């Protein structure tokens, strides 16, 4: 809704106005919301990396539509990299049905969900390093053995936004990690829903020629259709 009054929040969350006020103060310090007269609105700052929990609840139907198209790229005996995005996390339902996969991820949540599957042929590795608070992401150091031990048949990524010039992240560490993993993959796929088009951010991950396919939830505007065609990128929606 972008903006909600304190009374609406209190009713929806079954708590007092004073509890809402304290929560909004805390969220404002994290730069997630801006308090205004009578309530709060989501911050318009484009380079805030929102929490994983927040992102999981955003556009779930669009994410499921995209994941339905990913399964054709995944087959037995492959080595995959999955980034820590809530979009790529949706691919888990596909992965656990495929035999003899090796999966590497920098997502605590993805690694946990995969470890709880009943697919005994699945091997799961997680990067080691610093855990970014609220994001479930792990950012490895250059000495992490994952960097040198694996080459990926397929790497799946999402992003914070795209425009005519390329693909962007809101976090410097996220952008650098994705660049490194893209370099080590035979095939890179970008999952990006329509809400992320025409959205520019500080940290550029890549140009379009770095991807073998782009998957989205609906047909993009004509300028993007022409752009992807000129770059000879497979577009699926």
C-alpha cells in the first residue's frame, strides 16, 4: 500500500497504537519507512536492501510464474548456483524433484530448505563468510574454497532493477558476488519481474550480454523486446 495510518496498522497487527509508534521509530532508523503525519510510508530510497522477509512477501504470484519457466533449464547431474534472492528461492520446488544435483548458494534460507528435502541424491553447499543481517545472505571472502572448487552448469540470479543499460543491485557486496559467480557459470539466467523494469540503482551487476536467457512474468515494453533481440538474448515470459 506504500502508506498506512497508525490506526490501520494497529488493527491489522492486533496491537496498540503505542506499540505501532515504537515499531515505526525502529523501522525509520533502519531507513525502511518514513514516518509522516498519522502514519508511515515505505522509503523511496532506491539503494536500501530490504529484509528477506519483506522480499518474500512481495509479488509472490509473479515469482511463481517465472519459476514455472525455469524447470526446462534444469536436468539431472548438473551443478547449480542459486543467489540469495527471494525470487530464486522459489526454484527449490523444482530442484528437489531432479536427481543428482549439486547446488551452491549464498542464502541461509535456501540452504536450509534444500537440506530439509527428501532428495537424498541432492548435495548442497553454502558459501562461507559474513552474514548480512536481515537478508539471509552470506558474503564469502576471496579465500572461500567455493570460489575455486566449483564451476557451474547453470547459475540463477535475480536483481534489484534493470534499465536499458544493464542490471543493478542495491548492495555493493551482492553485486560483486553475483559478478564472480556469473564468471564461473556456463549458462546464466536472470529472473526479473515487470516491477523491476526501468529501475536504476547504484551498483551495476552486468550488461545484458552476460546472460543466456531472461525470464519475466509478462511481455516487456517494446524497447526492451528490441533490446533483448539485438543482444541475442532468449526472452521467456
